[in-house]
């Protein structure tokens, strides 16, 4: 784990010393190193490594730089690369400091064809939406006009978020008997979805309210974080069927 | 689009980025340059928040007066009649001109209902949804069953009113060009309305199967008994475990029930029911949910949840519309491409 994380971080550090095409290739190499680790883990565990919070952090560390690279190449902007690499390193550090007790067990409810698409689109959504929050901070702090990029990141993020939510509903019907039961994780997923839908409506309606929009994104990412990790620490979590940490 | 310049600190007028160019034709929300004021001075927001908050507070008052009991949702055929009247009322209202109907279908009203659903959802997502874990004053307000209580129900009705009116008006204005807007908004409307109005017809009951015995009786959460239109004979129930290092059985890897379906007038059929692989038959779906280990570690009985939800096709129709919209979102975006935004260097 540490070897691969260091390898990826090394590639990214080298990428920022390089220029143009070499930078893109080095950055992609860092992503490839992490992807190799995730695939190895998948093989060793004999199940998709997507069950625990630590495993979702690993996917985030893989997918956020991937998304950043696509955005950076597509729109020829650099700052997403910096944020993508920095956030990935933070999440890898958390996993190194608090290693999961990686075990091979996968409870029967999670053994479903829905498992992989549900988690992957959610982590993709989280990658875009956290990127939008970082862009908003950039706007508030340094006054750079990152908001158009944030708008598009939210739009794509909400598309993936909707897919994750709906895949989850279809899966829940197969596994638990009902598509929606207001389990705490479901409730916070609904709140996350609602707050980003509200953001889209606000932005289209009031395009000139930039500071408000940026602050809105900062609050929204707090709701997202509650859905992702925070919900495990809430009083309501006692009865959740969505806690898969050990 | 002419906008009077206004002097807020965040008005980056020297900015080269053309955020106001909107290349897509399906844009659903006309932008306004009227400044947004949180205290409700911006047109439409104050009245919307007041209206929604007033209705939800009235919902809490009713909840309190009733002693915090959960609502019993109406069942067939009353729910279908209510839904028909509700949908007809929305259709009728949206056809009428005037400021009131425009207000009910407006973006400020939408944001006010979403804010209220968000607040109620925040309560329901934080307070345990279990009467035993909640203080009595919070129980009186129904905080332990937010999603089956009166305030949430009225907030949802306001939300559906707003969403339905917005969708009707948009389709009326644009016709087939409103397809993208329609997918999302009509999808949500159909799914939420089917789930809400169909709630009274959902049956979730349990049945215990014992190896070597037949059973057709189910019992719901309130202890009411009923019978499935077919019986189930449990031939064999088995559990596979993950082994741990010492060779002792670990957590369950898979559990399954081999059953024979005993219909009244047809051939018997042998099937296996397991988690994520429910059995569908005659409008019922049967889920293997759990089992109990006896003292000897033997398991010869299991728990089945029998679910009947006649409104499910409506919910699924809405879900598939929303999924189509989510895929379309990846290809169509109302926000302008960020050209020079935040560029620090060339790739």
C-alpha cells in the first residue's frame, strides 16, 4: 500500500515539475500505479474492494485524479490537477494511518451485479462535487473566476449522483424488499441530491449571485461529507443497514 | 439579455469569461439579475418561504394535537381517487393564467419546498427513527417518524404541486422541445407521486419457513395475519460460511432456501430463494431475509419477507425516466464551457 501510494505521489510530484505533454503522461502514470494497486487488491480479496469506508477512500483517490486529468485536458486548465493530486494524497494518507482490517468477507446483501456500478458512479459523483467545492474555495479565497468550471462539475456530478441514487433504489428493491426505506444513509443521500439540485436551480436563476453560489457549494460539500462518512457518527446511525465498516 | 450592472463586490465585470452565453436551447429557467436576498426581499422568495413554512408548521400543529402518531396512508381505491383529483387540480391550475399560478410553479417556490424537505430530512436523518430512543417532546412532534408524519406529507404535496405545475407549463410553452426538462421533472413527479399515494397499498409481511413443513400464512408489522395465494414448502435451508484461519466458520457468505411453490390450481415448482434473488409470483415478491441459529448450530428455519406493492410499476416508470435524464445530462449542459477560467498555465 505504502509503496504504491508513494509511487503514485512521486509520479504526480514529477508531473508538476514537467511541462505540457510530459506532465500529462506523468500524471496518468501516477493514476495507473494506483489502478494497479486497486486491481491487485481486488484479486487478492476475491471481491470488489468497495465495502468499507477505507475502500471507498481508495476508489476516490483513484477516480478524483482521473476526473481531474480528463477535465484538465478537455478544457486546458491546470488547477484541477493540483487539487486532484492533493486530495488523493490526503485520502491515501488517511488509509495509511488508519489501515482497514482488509478481510475477504462480503455479506450476502452486497453480492449483487449492482454493487460495482452503484459504488463507482457514487465515487465519480463525489469526485466531481468535491472538485466543485474546491473550486468555490478558490473563488472565495483568491478571487479567481472558477465558477463556470464549478457549474459544469456540479452538473456532471449530479448526473452521476442521480445514477448512484437510482441504482441504489433498484438494488434495494432486490436485496431488501423496498426501493426506499429512509435508512439514515438513504436520507443523507437524498439531502445531498436535493442540495445540489437546488444549486443548479439557483445558478440558472441567479447567475450573478456568485459569492452566494460559492458559499452554497461549501455548505453542500458538508452535506455530502455527512452522507459519506459523517452519518456513521450520528445518533440515527444505530439502526442503519448501510454501515459496513468493521 | 440586458442586465443592469449592480455594484456587489463579486461582480467581476472585467472578467473575460462569457458566462452569460448559453449555447443550449433547452434551458428551462430564465435567469434574473434581481439580487438574491436571504431575508426574502427578492420577489417570490419571501412569499414562497412563508407559504411553505406556514403549511409545514400547521402540519406540526396537527401532529402535536394528534399526540405524534404516524399517519395511516389511504389505501385503494381512495388513494387513486385522491391522486386523480390532485393531478387534475394541478393540470387545471397550470392552465389558468395569473400571478398566483405562476408563483406556485416558480423557481422560488421550488427552492422553498426543497429547503423545507431538506430541513425535515435533516431532522429525520439525525434523530433516530425509533420511538424508544427519542425524548417525549420530540415524539410529540413526530421527530421519530418524520417520513410518515403530517409535516413531511404536506411538504411533499406542496413539492408535487410546484413540480407538476412547472412541468405542465413548460410542456405547454415548448411542446416536444421540453423533452429534456420533462424527463427529469415528470420522472420525479411520477416516482414520488406513485410512492406517496401508493404507500397505503404496500404490504410488507413476514413468514417463517420450517424445513419439511408447508406455510402460506404471513403476519405484518402490526400483527395482522393474511394468506398468500400459494403455499411454500421448505425442502432445505443451508448456510455457507467464510472460513477463518483456525478453520472455524466465520461470517455467513451465502444462505439459501430450496422451496417448492404450492399453487392452488397449477403444477408445483421447485425454486431456490436467496439474498438478492427474490421469488416473484402472483403479484408477491418473497425475500429471504434472515435465519436463526439453534443451540446446536443447526439451521432448519428461515425468515421470509413477503412484499406486495401494486404501485411499483409507477415508481419504476419514474425511476427509468430519471435514469434517462441522468444519462442525457452527461451530454447536454446549460452552463457555458469555462474557457479562460482560472487558467494558470497551458497543458
